[in-house]
C-alpha cells in the first residue's frame, strides 16, 4: 500500500497520546487510527464517517 498522508483531527485537543488521525487512501476510502494504537487502522467511506460523526454529535451511544 502507498504511504498515507496522516492528518491529526481538529477535534483532537488532548496530548499526543490521545489523538485521532485520518488519511485518504488512493482508492478514495478513508483510514482512521489513534495515536495510542497506530498499527490498528480502520477503513470506511465518506458516508460511513459522516454517519458516525452524526451519531456521535447527536449523543447516540455506539453499539459494539
């Protein structure tokens, strides 16, 4: 896989150990990782991320 250009989320206000990073893969999907687990990378599309953010901002609990 090509090297990804990781950007720190503007919502990550904590110390470096508590940051969320996002990158766009060459196929247009989004990749997410946390600074405390940088080798665990989640993949989603823009709609999936938008849906997640909508639920989080609305205060809905996330199901596991």
